[in-house]
C-alpha cells in the first residue's frame, strides 16, 4: 500500500541537532538564525507525552532541500558528520536520507509543509 503522507525514516538522529546544521549549510544562514525560526523543530504535541512526538520543519528547509543537488546534500551531510552530534556517522547514508527528504520537499511544493515524527 502506498504511503499517503510521504514518510521516511532515519534512526539514531535527533532532528533538532541534525536539521539545524543541514538547514544552515544549505541556506547559508547561521545556525542560531535557523533555530530562531518559530517553525524550527516546534513540538506540536504535549511535551509530557511519552512519544511519539511531532515537530514542524521550516519552510526554508523545505525549499532548500527541494532545490539542493545530490552534491549539495552530500556537503550538508558531511558538515553534520563534523559536528559533535554527527561524529562517526556515514555522510553518504545521511545524504541518501536528505535526497529522499528533498523528493518529499519537491512533492510538497510551497503550498504544503513538512513535519518530523520522532520516537525513542
């Protein structure tokens, strides 16, 4: 059965830590400015909820992923693997994830938004 919501998975990565670096790299905006966007990983369900959790992603990330070439996605993935949180990760695996997320972003277009679900 096709997934009507267009979901994909990535294990072992905190979206707040990963996507801030990726968005900053793809947009050229400082990470602090990325994180100041009200939609950046905004928790949409109760924080006391034991999961899964739903977070909003920014429109800037959606647009940057939609426009990014596979080379730019690999650069962003590599940038994250050089952070404390991404150390030891395979940048190609993350680049593959970003490519699939870019496909979702292109499908969403400017009229729809992206969200991230997370569970432990």
